[in-house]
C-alpha cells in the first residue's frame, strides 16, 4: 500500500448545473480516459482536438484508435498537436488516422523564434456540443490511477450554449495552424481580439500578447477586492504585481494554496518555494501535495471558478496559448472549494516555522536560481525573441 494514497474523492465526479450548462468535473484518471473514449465512440458528426502532449503509449494508443475508428465511420476528425510538447511522437503514428480521412497538424512545426510559444491547450470537442478541457494530456500518467509517476489532475466536461464559443475558437486555431503557423502577429491578434462573454459561464483564452490576454485580465479583475481564494496549482511563479495582489487578498480575507511537492522539473518547485515566505507573512495557508505530481490548474475566487490549462506562472500568464473556463456560480464555487479543502490529509502544511527550517542559505540559493530560470530567463528570452521587448510594458505588471 502506498505511503500516501490518493484522496478518497479521486473516484468522484462532481456535477453542477449552471445557467443552462451541465458541468462534470472528473478527478479520477481512469474515469477521464473512459469518458474520453465513450465520447469519441459516440461521436456522429465531428471530433476536434487541441493537445499539448500526445504520447504513443497505452492511453494514447486507445484514444488514437478511437479517433481512427470514428473517421472510418464518416466522422470528421481534426487534431492540432503541439510540436514541442509532443516532440517524442513520430508523425507517422497518425498515418492510419489520416488514411481514414482524419486531419492532424502540428503547431509550431518549423524551427523559428515562435517555436518557443507553446500551444498548451487541452481541448476536445464532440459534435460541436460537448467540450472537455483541463490540465490533463493524452498520456498514461494523466489517464490512469497508477501510484508512481502519476499526475494528479482533473478534467471538466461541459455541455451548454457556450460550447459554441469553443467551436469558433478551434476553427480559428486550426485555420491558423494549417495556413499561418509561425506568423506570430496573426496569433497575437487572434488572442487579443477574442471577445469575453459577461455571462456566468464563459471561455477565456491566453497567449503571447504584448499586453494582458483575456484570461490574465479576467483573473486579475476577479482577484481585486476578493475576500476568499483557494488555489490548487501545478506551477506557481507569478510576477511581482500578481504576487502582491495575492498577498493583499490573503491579508484582507483568506487565501489557501495547494502546491506541488513533486514535479518532473525540480526548478518549478524551487521557484514556488521562494515565494512562500512572502505569502506566509501575509497570513496565507500553504499546503504541498504529497502522493504524486500535482498537475491541476484550479482557482476559486469568492464565487468564481477558473479551471483549465493555464498554470499560475509567467509562461501561462503571458506566453503560452491557453484556454480557461470561468464559472461564476456560488454553488459550484463551494463544491470546488470543498474539493480543495479535502486535499489537506494528503499534504504537508507549510507553516512559517517549516519554511524557515528548510530555507538554509544553500537551499535558498537554489530556489533563487530556480526562480530566475523559470520566472525570468525563460519568460524574458521568449518574449524578447518574439516581440523585441526591451522594457516591461506597464500593463504586464499584473
């Protein structure tokens, strides 16, 4: 039996009905795979997918087989795969799908400065009326319940009128990738001009804009003046402006953070831990998730939930192409807040004393270097190569 079993709630599917939408949050990895396969198997007209990582492993093979079978029965199948995230998979793997009539294209498929811009989205659309998103990729660690090298994540299935917005978004991203891949000005315009709905259920996009993307603007506005914050976040290394916002929120109300204790990139852990001291001084509560690698991207601010593909770091806020679902509903927010609270038993509680004890000079130096690599160097190099930015735009100080 593992030392740190996954939470009891993992096998649970949380459901909510909001403004004519049916929302299903699937935490269990095997259940996510089963739902994806069921949706693919039941598709009648169309399957559209955007995916950051698509592995040719057991889970990936089952998903690809289901997509190929759908194409053979006459379903239109289109996929946009990120070439950086899926660099390990051979293009030939998709040969049978293409032979069956499906379409697969790679985002940033040629080396140029825009190759550093990653299409970090995970989106599945079925028959233009069901949307699935979340932090998970198409690979075994995200779609199974194995206890070693797993990613603890969630997926959300959405049915309702705003799915049409994601159908429009996929059409834009697909057209860009097929015909204009690497033309950064076009991508920036596409993201910058994305209309933000004011309803209780809305879809937000992020990406390499010179100013704040629609998602960054929205989350900034929701944090301003808020009294409660619950965040379960895989990668956490925001800029100083956003960090100060979190600190002010913690000071005037209550802020709880569930962070990763394990990662495939230790630098992301160090970068996060460097910021813990500031948040703890502002009276925030910080937990680190122990059983496996935390990969979800979930934010609950008062009565608003943000869930999807974006981490709370400089790359997701300003560089990567992302998609987030925003749900303004008190009942759903409480469900997700309770879910986050239920993780406490699987976490280390990081108190000021714990933080001080582990922050020796050598460890702190490692954290500083990690933060520089993750929060400064990667972000700065990518933006300067692609935008020629020599100084900070005031609007990016979120």
